[in-house]
């Protein structure tokens, strides 16, 4: 079967970027909590789709501004995970760039709960997930290992390009 046949029509592959943001006072992890009718409740890191021509680190900055109105600083790549799952009766395949980041405004850590601005149905809220929480599940799979403060692999996270850097600027 070719990629243009009916079997491939129900499949979807996307590139996403998500961020690990921990509250300094207790190490809680910032997550979105989904409680809609399509699935059992679950948690996900905040982030979104990498648009064509956009760097994943820039996606994180844009998505946090769009979703909760917060600017980020100290955005560092932790790693990449793949997530294969079924959502709304369709197979999904995500390639997720996972970053660590901090809020630019320290007061943002004091916000206990907020709604995602672009969630028109009201199924998603942003909360702090306490350390050691096991339920509801945290997605994408494998992100918890990257989110741990001490990575046993000893791999140093990669730095993103400096703020304001773009491929167009490089060619100029």
C-alpha cells in the first residue's frame, strides 16, 4: 500500500515541542489537565505544534504566550520522545522536542490554576502536578524520565539558538 492509499489516510504524524516547567518552591510540574468526553483524564506538558520553518524552541515561547500568556526564559533542549497513540479513533505519531524552561515573571509560579486560552470547550486547565504523582497519567510517554531534575545518562542538554537568530539572518 502506498502512502496515498486509504490505510494511510487515518494516520497522522506531527512534530511538537513541549516544556518542563517546575515550580521552584516544591518541584511541582506545570501540566495541562484534560477532562473532556473523548478520554479518561490525563496530564500533558504544555506546548504545541512546530509550524513549518519554526524552530522548536521558538514554538515553546509562542505556545506559552498563546496558551497562558506567560513568557519563558532559560529554554534548554532536554531530549526528544516519540509518542504513538490512538486519539478519536485515529492512529497518531508525535515526535516531541522536550525543553526545560523557566517563567520570565516569577509571579507566574504563584498561579494555582488557569484555563488554556484557546480551549473553547473548557476541557483543559493548567495546574501544578506535585512530585510523585502517578494518576492521572502524564503524556507523552517517556517525558517523565526527561523531566527528572538529575538525568542519570550524564548527557548535557543542547542549547537552542540565541534569541533573535533565524536562518534568514544567517544567510544574509
